[in-house]
């Protein structure tokens, strides 16, 4: 079982991964659907860890 502190760290890491995905590409604007897809990819990758 994870502590609240560990959950906070995991949430921050996921948001940071999303930030990296959004800022490192050539694309400057994203639709809600595209952002949702990126979040889903991060969540699925976390489930496989």
C-alpha cells in the first residue's frame, strides 16, 4: 500500500510526463481529444510498470 506522499509524487510525475510530451513536439496547439489521448497513454504505461 502506498502512502499519501507516494501518491502525490506519482501524480506529479504523471503531470510532468504530460508537460514534456506537450512541450517537446513541434505542435503548439492540441485538441481536448489529443490531450485526453496523451493522458490515457501515460496512464496505461503506468499500469504496466
